[in-house]
C-alpha cells in the first residue's frame, strides 16, 4: 500500500487523482472513498458499492468475504484492484483501520490482490506509527511539503501559462508577498492569486503588484 501525507491544501487529492489518471482504462477496478469517517461495516459496504456490488449486510465477515471474492475475480480476469482512501485521518475507529489492513493482506500465490492508497493529514502518521502491522504493509510513504519561494514563483507562472497567459502578470514583489502570506500552500496560493487578479481587473491594472495583493488580502 501507499500513504500520501500533507497539510490541508498541499495537493494530496490532486496528486492522487493524477496518479489514478495514469492507470490504464479497463485494466483496473477502482474504489474511491472521499469521506471515510464511518464504522468499519459501513466503510466495507461503501467500498463494495464503489466496485458495483450492492449489499445490505452488516456482517463484517460476510462483507470481507465478498471483497475477497471480488479481488480474486479481478485477479483471474487480469485486472488490478485499487482502493483509494482520501482524508484517511478522518477515520476515528481503530477497528476500521485494522480491517483495511486486513484487506491489504489478501494474497494469492504471494501476489497481493489489492493496492491501497491512503491520502491524509500528517497527524495520521502518528496513528500509523502506533500500528506497526499497518505500517509494514505501506511500501511507500510520501510527504507533500509546502512550496518554497522559488517554487511558488514557478507555480504562479505555470498556472498563468496553463490559463493561456504568456506575459508576466505578477511582479516579483507581489509573488514574494503571496509566498509569505500563504506559507507556500498551493490552495492558499490559488485563492490569493484569484483574488489579486480580480482586484487588478477592477482597478484595470496592467500588472499585479504588491499593493494589489495587499488589498486582495483584506
């Protein structure tokens, strides 16, 4: 399994979606869980539903058996099985984490039948550390850090290019202020840039300078 950790707004969900888009269509069955704050039986039932299997059963053993059957069917059909748990830090119940770990244990001929991807706030790492049996099932733990000053400049310029703008809109001083004000968190950078562009449009400004960014922050 894999774990992606990062502060709110650092792009965990965006990175997860980008990875999923790289999967070859038709070669994988995917279950994407975006709010896992529920009891184990409810979560297992939701995972089955995401795979197209509807059941009203509340029996954990039966739910696990249905999932194991689904994983085996996919394996025999030469399809991979991927479960993505977004916002994994919202899981309150330790039993739920233990049951997810059990899913990661399902194997056939030493081949793991399901790939599990967790995306979570850094606080989730402390819980993983307290569950060595879960941690040892995570072959990749990737931490998304906030952007640095130069990375923030490059990020703003890149977003403008993607939007079709080739000229420099933000002054260097404006981008420095955006970095200081957002601590390099991409979501905050996006919001402040959007507000600054709106303020610049209202003022009919040719460029977004430090003063306009300051006004956008009010």
